């Protein structure tokens, strides 16, 4: 049961446990004003508030004296270079390098990076809605839940951002609700402090990092981290938006790890559509290769329909809403989606035009075969679930009958009612346990023979 722990480096596991314990002690509170007196950084940024601090530095709200009117507020992430080891210094530089290359409406915008005295500083856009974790806690304390339309809208925004990163061979590696920020009710992915840029097509980042609640089984087992690990974390965020709780929760680091690696896949409440639940469950597949990519999820019928509806609504916002910032953000989303769909269409047309008539006919046959295979796969999965439930019910019912029969057969009389010379009868537990095991084994054989659905 605990064999997978041998695969985890003991020092990394200890560090992760300590990090989990420290995080559990943190108490959420309102934004506090920095105790530092007003000072000018890089001759243009005025410190206003301390927004928080993490493992890689302190975050401040600043005012940019050289910015356009209405765009003065920005975020300054300050990292003390003197306290960092060489690896962490490289990681901080990598964060700036990554952010400078990312330009997407669902990703926190990078403005600048520089060194000020002993501090490495990164300037990014300010999201006035705080982070998604705060929003979730706010709803949870108020006894409210997010409607399906809001969840799917946010989920699609995150999918677009994650797909944009993965297309550029960039991993986030620490996707969680605390690293998702709200601006005009639009979600933006931020904090790339532990991201990695993949160089080779099959490279895996093998550093154990991130928050335990959102970590994939392969990352916890120290088997590497790729794009499918970000998909796992995204599914955990989806569950959290729907249920206002972690998908895998526990009182300690080890209990969380055990649930992630060996526990069952959680399900969404019945108030959310089955299609959304099926998507989340596929993203939480224990095998990374069986998880869909972000672009594959965006192409699913349920998500595609929601995306089209979302684009229509954003178009209405752009035309009618008087909030210029909201108009601008909605327009960015529309342009990003349309640009992506246009590029995909051009690539598809280009590939088809290069084909001979015979190759096009073969392509149509392959597509038809894929559709039929998908239907058969769905049927097989339904049959498997049906047989699995039937087996469990048979096991429970049979076990209860055997237990009731055993208690009735070996119901011993009270000691005081027995003659002095008559010994008190005892249960032959070994015989009874072997009988139960044989019965369960028989049921298992029966189930194996039963589950052979005809796929023809």
C-alpha cells in the first residue's frame, strides 16, 4: 500500500511536509498596508500596499508614475537575491523570461523586470478581484455556490490560457486557486515562480514542487512532470469551483498523498451536468497518457457549445457594456479564440489540400472508424461500470448473509447457563474466514466471466 513512498526522495518529501504544515497554519485575512514608508523604486514605482508573501518573495501593490491614466496600479514581486541560492536565482530569472514571452488575455500580463539594490523585481498587471481562492472562501462562508454558467466560463478561460502555455512548451507546475486572479470577473493565470520551459519533445521536469492538494500522482511518485500534470491540477481547480472544497483533502500531507495516488476519483454534485463531470474525471485519470490535453477538451461538444455561447455573450458585452476595461478584456478573449480557430482552420485546409484523392478518402474512412471506435469505447465503459456495480452489490449481499448465518449458527449460550463441566463453545474463525474468501473469489470469477460485452 505504501510502496510508492520508496520512489520519493526523502529530503524532498520532508520539505514538502513542512511546507504543507506551514500552509495549514496560515490564516486568511484582508490586505494589509505595508509598514514601509512611501518610497520610489526604479524611479517610477511607489509602494502602496503589501499584498502578501510566498516562498519566492514579497508582493506589493505599486503605482506607476509613468503609466497612462487609469493604468497606474501594478504589482511588484520583490525577491531578495542575497537570500537565494544559485538555483533559486536562476529560477527567478526564468520566471521573468517566461512572463516576457506570454501575451494572452487569460494570463497575468508581464510589464518589466529589473534589479534594485539586492532585490530582483518583476512588475505585472494588477488584478483587483484578488485570487480565486479568496472568491471561493467568500462564497463558502456565505453558503452560496457558483452557477454552472460561471464555472464553465471560468473553466474555458483557464483552458485557453493553459493551451496557450503548452503550445509554447511551457509548464506552470503550480496551478492552484491561489495562483488564479480575477480582473473584471475574468480569470488570469499568474505566479510562474516554479515553471519550467521544456526544451526537448519528451523532456520531463522532475522537481517535486507545488501544493500537495493539486499535485498529480506522477509528481508525488517522483516520476516526472509534463503538460498532463498541469491538466490534473486544472481538474482540481474545476472541482474546487464546483464544490468549494479540495478534490483531495486530508489532515496531513501523507493523507492527501494517499488519496491522490490510491484514492477513488471524486465526482461533481448532481447540480452540475454529467458532461462536465465526465470531463473532470478524464482529467483526473491516474495515467497521464490517458488524460486529454487542453485543446482536446476545448474541442469536446459540451465545451465547444459553451465556448460559442461565451463568444456571443462577450460580443454583446463589447457592444453594450459601458465599462471600458470590461470591454477591452472581453475583446481580448474574443480575438484570442478567433485567432486560434482561424489558425487551426488554415492548418487543416493546408494539410487537406496537399493530399491526393486516395489519401482524402482514406482520411474520411479513418475519421468514420474513429467515431465508431468512440461509440464502442463508451459502450464498453458503461458495461464495465454496470458489471462493477453488480459485483460490488453481490459481494456486499453475500457477505452479509454469510455473517448473519455465522452469528446464528454459532450463537453461544451465556456462560452462567452452562453446566460447570461443559466448556463454552468457540468460533472457528479460520474456517469461517476461508469460507468467505472462497465465496468472494467465486464471485470474482463469476464477474470476470460476466464482463465480456459484445462489441460487434
